[in-house]
C-alpha cells in the first residue's frame, strides 16, 4: 500500500512550492459513477500488474492529450477506476466538479492516452479511439511492469525472507490487520499489527504496515519508530525508506530527507521523479545548490510527461539563487504553462515578474 501525505510547502525566495501537489489528495479522487452529473464521457477500466508482481494500491491514472495531463483519478482496491471528462467544441471549457479533469476538444481526442503511475513501476499506455465518444467507454487494461524483479511474498505483498519465516500466529494477525486497513479502520489495524510484531519482532512487513496505519492516525512519532524497525529488519525494503522520506518531508527535516531520498535514488534512479524532487528540495534548503541542481535535472529528465510540474518551479528557484535569471524565468514560465491553476501559481507569477525585472537589469 502506498501512503500519501499532504506535506505543506517549501519557502523558496518569495514563493512556495507545494510538496502537497506531488501527492494525491482526496479531492483528486474520482467519485463513483453514480455521483457524476451528466458527463459527456466516462472512462472506465482497470490497472493490472504483470503476472509476477502484486498490484500497487491506489495507483494514480492519468489522461494525457497533446502531451499535457488533462485528468487524473486513483484506482480502487481491485485496480478499477472511472474518470469523467467533457468533450466540447473549440473554445468552450467546463470541468466536472468531482474530478480535476481538463476539458478536451473533439479535435484533440485522437491524441489522448491513459497511463498509470506507481512508485517502482513502469506503465504501458492505452491510446484512445480516433472518433469522439459519448457515454461510458470501457478502456483496455493499463499494464504495469516493475522496475526491479519482485520477490515472493506474504498475501501478495513483496517481502523479505524474515517476513516469509514469520510463524502462523503472527501471519494471521498481520492478515487481519490488512483487512482492517482495507475497511479504513486504522486503530483496529494497528492493534493487529502490534500483535504480529509482538509475536514475531523480525516481521518487517508488519512493522511497515503498523507505521502506515499510525500515520493515518497522525501518530507520527510512533510511525517513525515502526518504520525504522521495518528498515532495520529488512534493509532492502524500499517502501520503508519511502515512508520515512515522506515523514521527513512533512516535518521539514531537510538533512534526514536528503539522506533518505539520496538512498532511494542511488539504489533505484528510475523509481519516481517524486524522490528526485524531494532530494533537490532538501539540498536546496540545506544550501547545497550543486546537489539540488543535479537532482532536479535528473527529475526533469525522468518526468518526461510533466506529471510533476513543481520540478520546473524548483529548478527556476535554484537557477535564480545561482544568478541565472534567464533560465530561472524559462522554468517558471514553463511551470505556469503546465499548472496555471495551482495553489501557488499567484506566488509563482509574482516571482516570475521579479526575475524578469532582474533579467532586464542584468542585460543593461
């Protein structure tokens, strides 16, 4: 299970870069089909992992047209999703209030495609049909492939050998905890996971899920201890370091965030542009502009589909700090093109105006 946070913002010069926007929030989840009011088109389908991998929970599904993201949603526990979009004549624009999906003109529809996004996985793309559709469109499955070989696991999860050797009593408690997680009963889940690690202290997966359940209850200190136990018992657990990194980002612990994300990107450079962004932001706040620039550039190369436009914003701020106002304005301009309605767009515009004035003075 991938746990995502609303993390707050980084102060970079005068504007802020919202780390929250690199993650999914509840307002971005598509409502059930019955809650969508007269959409022109409802895209329905599933995300599936290949036969040797477990399906990531809450995978994000993106709709991209003309190389720009026009809508997104998340999958349910079985990989299913639905997304409503409007197909309109040129120049008109309406968006379903239940989904952050941009309106698509009829002439653009043939350029559209769907893909999934989950840390540690590469997604195939499903292209749309050339003719503008109406009503419900059943989309072919979106296939995910792991970036690294998966290990056999308990209950479909990727685990290490210490978790595989857990006694039956501990495994039963762990499975009951997962059942409570799926129901959203985090306190009950915690109790089962605590029982699992009490019966078998080396149960890395149980420590990991305990930490995630504690995060859901805002018990961050306890969660950090549980996640530290998870990576201690299984130092190869990428998920443990990912959750610890997100905690460090939330707490603005820049040194720890730089160390954790550094470990993630060193071991799996193609894991996700999110962690190159976090690593760059951490080093920026630590004053290490060289590492910050290297990481943000790696993130930009990995994020070819511009799913994380905040990389452009951060790169602009790094260039501004280094005195390259031309490159800074270029990156901020691109950020505002990609995310014109972002919460920090007004601050970005203000920063851009200031940088443009500095660039003009530098030319003189």
